């Protein structure tokens, strides 16, 4: 297949490498010229284009069979609503327009986020749950999904709602070891939902092979509390324990348990069903 990956950061790069090894012709995109040499090593074609460039996307997708949308804001800092709107919603609106004129695209796979569920106070949610984003960024992600789902008459639309991502180069200990020996706000008993990079790649390949459409949660099978996760990390890496102070309010409220039953029922078997440190 001729597959385009719109956005080739941490997840997109891994997806490109795996799909290219399956004898597909892979096109990837970037918004910066500086990344072109590195991306040429993992793709057959590299195109510099922004998500709101309608003419550029129309040219990019000419004669392509599948589109994987794996965009993310640039930089390492927290990105506000304006950055999210530019990256996600404006890209989706542009794609929806382009897809009306691009008959070759048979399937669009978009990596969304479980952030659309908002805070559920520890309750389980699945793909049939009403979305309740509790941040401006979550609201933009919800609107982005709606725009793409409305384009279903033009192509199969597959929305993958990802949990927090970890894997090679983004290990749990690398992300949170700085918390060792400190006191964190809250009780630590709020649930977190994770997905390994290997399974993101595996599920996207599965979605392509089985021509999936609709919404699927992409998380591992066992949500863990922050307390459980940090205790396991500190014990495994012999780090000072993390304490909790329930008198201090948590700044982020995203306590939920996300079910992955739907993607497993479709036939996908997770490589990492539990979080592995």
C-alpha cells in the first residue's frame, strides 16, 4: 500500500519503520526542513507540509491509499489551546475538505487521546461512554474527532484514543525519577491509563490490515494508580519512596479506568497488557 503518515514524531517514526518493513511505500511529513535527513532514513518519501495547507495536503495525498494522522504540537513544553487548535482541529478541518477531492484514500487512522473522557472519579469508561473533556485541550481533541468522523462518507475513519505513551526512549523511570524522594499532592489513588509504543504500532498495523473504522481505546488492560506506579518504579530502581499529601489538591484531574475490550474483541492481542517498567 501507499501509506502517508501525517506527523512523524515519537509514535509516527516507529509506525513508519514498522510499516516500511512490511513492503509498503511510506510517505512521512514534517513541518521543519531540519528533520528531513533523519526522516529519509525511515521513509520512502519525506514531504515538508503543515496541516492547514490545503493545497499541500491535496498534493501529498494524491494516489495514496491510507492516511495515518499522528500529529502533535512541536516542542517539549506544555501547549495551550491555541497550539492544540492549530495542530489538531485545523488539520482535521483541512483534511475533511481535501478528502472530498481525494478518492484514492480508503482509510484514515487518527491517533486521538483518552483525554476526551475527562475526569470520571475512578469509574470505567469505554467507547460508548459520553465524552466529557474537562480541559480546553480535551475539548479541542473532541471537536477534532467529530470533524474527522463527519468525513466517514469519503473514507473509513478509525479513531484511536491513546492512553499515556511509554516505550523505548520514553521509559517510565526517565519521565518520573525526579519525583523520587519528594511529596506529591493528593492521595496517589487516582487511576492512570498507559499504552506501550509497541502496541500503538501493532494496533495501527492491525487496523490497516483489518480495515477498521470507528472509535477504539488504545490502552493496556490494567489501569494502575499513580501510587502503585510510583511505588513499583522506586522499588525496581532502588529510588527513595514518593510520599503523598492528601491535604494538597491535585492540579490534574483525570481519574478514570479506560477499557480496551473493544480492540481485543476485534482480535488484537496486546504485547504489553500490563505496564512494564
